[in-house]
């Protein structure tokens, strides 16, 4: 393909991917137009705002096709950074049509390769694109896992830049939501240890997303709960409840709520780590979501394990 991703991105006007596009759109497309009726006014040809003789800009669907072609063509992943950055923007704006087109063209494997071997910026963009592709669509999530995406994303959480770690955790959050098989794969790939480290040492955004993934992994699975605790997850989550951003406190409290359910040992660990004091403070001073999550966690500790979090009044139910 002669056009690079950067040139395709530069020529395309901002608009929705789903816009109607004439067949064969692109800089070198040849199109025929109806002739004027005898004696009638001249036929109107499509116009664009460029100078006379300049090629028409690539229309949105044409731009998507150019980006996908550039993404999947042979070549080193590190050279595709600009392509995947532009493609991620189209996925955000273009919705289902863009996701279907990318997946059908083999883009998932190419994105996984970028997560694994791309430039730092390319890895961030590729992980973000995989998050959008997997969201609310089990078929594409299955394809991401089959292409080695979980292992590549887990490695990025462990070894990437701060932005790369946060982006990879965001994709793992999507993949782990309500799916025990993919959650098991994340754990098998060393994801729990990497996510706990991200809760402890990541960027504010990375901490938020990592805590959310840990809650997904812990849900209804005692083995993964034990692994999170063994990796130091309880202590890291308690610190995030106490010192994190408002969103970080919410996600950490939700994870502690899940970890404390029906288990005296983990509840005792939460108490020993100062979790009760941190949760009480969040009930008192947190955001509405933070207060609700902390109250539920304290409710578990009180209801099932005899912990008395007074003077906080806990909600019933």
C-alpha cells in the first residue's frame, strides 16, 4: 500500500465513520457523473474545499479502510504508531461499524502485535483500541484472547510505561468483566501480581483501573481472592482507599467489599492493614459513590465477621 497511516489520517476530515461514502472514495478514485440533459443545466459534480486540481479528501469510511490496510500490512510494528493512534480515535467516534470493519480485516492480531512489540506510544494506543473492541462484545473479546492479547496486555501492565500500564489494565478490565475463563487466563499470565503492583505504584489512572480489574478477578472466585491477598493486594487497596484519588477510593473500596465477602481470614487482614479506619473515613468524607462502596465493605465486615465499625451507621440490605 502506498499511502501511510499518517497520510490517510492527515487527509481525512473529522466526521463519523458511519457517514455515507461513495464507492471507491480516495485520492485516486475515478467516478463517473451523470451528463446534463440536452438543453438542461449542467450537472453538478461533488465539490471539496481544496484548491483547483487538488485531490478530494479521503472520506471517513475510506479513511478507515486505509488505516486498517496500513495496520495489517507487513512491516515492523514500531513503524505503525501513527496508524494505530488515528485508528483508536476512529474506534471511539465510529462505534460498531468501525469495530466490525477492523475485526473483519484482521486488525485484532495486528493490534496485539503492537501491544507486544510497538513503540511506547503505539502500545498505549493499541491497548486502548483493544479495550474499545472488546467492550460489550464477547466475540471480539474471544478473538483478542485467541490472538494472545491477554498475555501481551499482562506484560504491558508489568513492564510498560505508566501510560502503557494504565491502558493495558483498561483493556484487561473489559476482557475480565463477567467472564471467568478470561479472568482465569489473566491470573495464569501473572496478571494479579502485575495489577497489585499497579495499584501500589501506578499513575492515578492506573491505580483506578487496576483496582477495578482486581475486583472483576475476585468476583465469585475464592482462589483468585486468595492470590490477590497473597500478592499484597489487601494492603495496596487499603492504602488506595486512604490516600487515592476519589475514583481510586471508590474502586479500591469495591474490591475490598468483594474480597471481604464470606471469609474471616481476608477480613482480618483488611482490619490489620487499617482498612476499617480507611473505610470509615471514606463513609464520612468520600464522594457519594465512595461512601456507598465503603459502607458495603464495612457491612460485609460487620455482618459476616463480627467486626464492629461503629460509630458508622451501616445501610441495611
